[in-house]
C-alpha cells in the first residue's frame, strides 16, 4: 500500500517483526516432545488439562498481540491520512493505466473540483499537460530507501506542468512523480505544488533585468550602509557610457569618474544629499576611461527597506554631451544658430509633407505584425483541434459499435437502463453526433484557410525580393475581403470573375504587393456600394455588381488588371487619384493614402507601371505591370497555373 511506502517507520511494516517476537515468547511444539520422562506417570487427564491451559494461554497472547497490532495499524493509518489530508501540496495516486485513484484536499483545491470528480480521470495529458518541448525542464533524482543499504533507491521525476483547472484559469505546477503501490499493484505518486505566482514573479524579475540591460540610460546601485558607498551594480549602458568594464566599476565609488575641473558646487550638492539621505539632481563633467569628457545628468535617489532604514542609493546617469556641445555651439555662434534654425525649418516643412504618409505606413506595418501574430496564435490551437477531431470521430464510432454490440448481446436490459436509453434518445445521438463532428471538421478547415490567408497576406520577409505567386496573393486578399463581398438584405453580393493567365513566379516584395491588391479591391467594393446605396435592391441589375481580375504575361512583364462596373470617375478625379490625401469618400471613411502608397510600391519600389482607365458611368480599371526579373524561358518551368485562361466566375461567398 501507498502509506507503507511513504513512511518506512509505519508500524504496518513491523507486523512481521512483531509476529516473530511473539513467536519467541510462546512455547514451541518441539518443547512438548522433549518433556522429561519423569512426568510420564501423570494421568492422561492431567496431561490433557495442562495442554489445554497452555493452548488457551498461547491463543490469548496471540489475540492480545493481534489486537494491539490492529490498534497500532489503525492509529498509524489515521496519522498518515491526517498528514496527507493536511499537506499543502496536492497529492494524487495514479494507477498504471494513468487514471487517478486517490486525491487529497489540496489536489481538490488545485484542480478546483471534488475528489470524486478527479477519480477515474486520465491524469497525464488531461489533468496535467506539459508545456512545449523548449519549455520542459525535467530533473531525475534518486531517493534512497530508509534502512535499506543494498537497494539502489527510488527514482523521482520532477518537471513543470500546466494543471487544467475546472472553471478557473490553469496553473503552473511543479510535479514530482515516484513509483508506489496501490491496492497491490504498481502505481505513481504525484506531488503537485502550485508555482504560478513564483513563475510570474520570476518572469517579472527577468523582464526588469532585461529592461535594465536594454535601456540606454546608465543605472548604478550603491551600498548606503558602507561609508564609501561602493557600487554594487551597474547596467551595460553605464559601461558603454564610461568605457569601464563591470569588473573595474563594482566596488568603487563614482568619484573615479571625476576630474580636477569637475564642478565643486555640484559635488557639494551630492555630498549633502548622501548625508541627509535625500534626492538630488546635478550635471557633472565626468571623464571616460580613455580620457574623453562627457557631461553626466545625474539623479541620486535613496532606497529604504520596509522598516524605513536606508539601504542603497540608485544613480541614474544620462549622457547629455551632445546637448551641452550644442548649447556651447549656440552660445559661441549666432550665425551657426541661424543656419541650424534654417535647416530645422526646412526639415520641418519636409516632415509636414510626409508625416501623414509615414504614419499610414507605420499603421499598415503594425497591422501586418498584429495580423501575423494573431494568425500564428490562432494556428496552434486550431491545429490541435483539427488533429484531434479525427481521433474523436474514431473513438465515437468505436463507442457506438460497442453499444450496439451490448444491445445485440443483451437485448432485454433492466428497467433502469431501458429508461435511460429512452430518456437520452441513444438512437438520435448515434445518428446526430457524427454529423456534429463532421460539421466541426468543416468549420476547423475553414478557420485553417482563413489563418493561412492572414499569414500569407501579412508577410514581413520584405528585406529582399523573392519569387512570389501573385495569384495566391490575389486569392488571399479576396478571402480577407470575403465579408464585404457577400450580399445582405440591402445589397446583393458582388460577383468576382477571374481570368487568370499562366503566370511564372515573380520576384517582388510580397507584403507591399498584397497591400496594393487590398487597396484596389477595397476601392472597387466602396465604389459599388456607394453607387447603389440609395437604390432599391429590386432596381439593381442582376449582374451589375461585378469585379473582374485579368492576369497575363506580356514579354518580360506580368500584367494584372482589376476592373469594376461601378460608377467610374470623371477626368478631373482621375487626374488626382494618385495625389497624397486626395479622396472622394466622406470624412472618416478614407484618408486618400491608399492609391498614393500603391503608386509608390509599384512604380518606385518595383520599377513597374501603375495606371487607371475610367469613364463616368462605365466603371474603373487599374492596370499593374511588374517585371518578372528572369528570362521567361527559365521561369516557365516553375510557372504556377492557378486557373484556366478563359473567364471563370467565382462566387463572392
């Protein structure tokens, strides 16, 4: 049993030794055979009576010994059960099938459910789940058996796992697993300690340390209990600022940075602050290790413990040498100041002209990073669910097959089972559950497609041109805009007609090119929506809301045309569509940046062509031409054909 293994001093383990002791105190059968012959003349009745008294005495002694052992056993088991019940760590016993056989109150609190709910559940992979492979830290130790010198001991596995809690956030748990025994069979004793708060504290400390290491401001900590105030910590920025290595700094006072021309008034302010245990801020002239000067904006702050006792001083140093040099230069030369002001004014004018465009580009970049991150995070759980749906379907079919076999072998179940069969409608469950699983599988596949589209759309491998399948980029953009293409009670759906040619892989920046597709298609959808916003749905022609996409190879270029049959544009509007901030949309709906940025991406970054053909009342067509950047004959071998050359309508849904 578990308790015998857990406590080598448990009196349960001393039953055999007590029996041996009892046996030594009782007469042995052989003693009756060796009685002296001088007692042979006693009568048979006397011998029988004497034997009966001895037998009764032995029996009574054995019963008393057994009763004492039972009491000791009961008391020992009570003590150990009490110890297990009051243990702050969760304790669970798992049989060799991986099912929970026992759980103490701390385990109940950890998993936020009663022990009855835990019993019989799969423990590993269900109640406790290991993190990713790069996060697992598993230690193996040997616990020697008490009082046993010849056996090697008991192997212990220690790792960190995630405890799946009922109606509560999961917890990070330190788990120790040892082999034990339960009801005569091999089992595992798992000790669980909630270390969620500790892990969070460690993460915060790590973040603080990384923040200190990453900051460009020098930070030092001095020991205030030592009259010399030696430095006990400095961050990398302080090393870079001063040129000294950490080994040369630790243990020294900050005076080693000062020179004979360091401001005496500033030094006096520091001395008074240290003496009065108060804060101060000064600007000092300090020297680096190589002898060069730097101006140090120093802030000193005292640190006290919980009792209010001063323990440390924190020094914050900022290298303001550039600012001081600029101030001195301004003081010595008014002409230089005016020249600098003129340059700043010119830079400001240029900044005003490009500020909004940079902001928009930054927003798009941030949005791409966000989309990529969200897609990545969604992909992991969706992949997990997708991979397990097949197993769930197989397991369900196995269970229903087993149920059918039971029904065949036991056609006349007891009344209670028959009542449950009718109450639960088993026939309906067996028919409907596979349909539910199939529907879930379709939904997960759809999520996987959307996630993949988001990841393709938000590519950030734009440091260099790479071969890209442009058809894939267009399809991904259409998938993202799918919700706007669908019809509703007020508007019919927008029909997408694709006329894809046989395109090779084109060297380009995939992310920006996808952004161009997004801008053009979004504008086309807006044009179709705006044109029909005041019309009754019955008045809209059946095939009016259409977007056509053409692709083909023209010599060394790939040509892409995106056309809509919307209201079109006037000549005046068409002349300004690529101007920054120009928009025909209402305030708050458009920035006038989309086509301007698209023009820069195609013409300036890809050295291609980007122009618009439109006429009022006859729709709009945008044409993109990008160089393939390779000989067509070489690329034909790896060309990607995503659709036939003839027109192929595609459902907007």
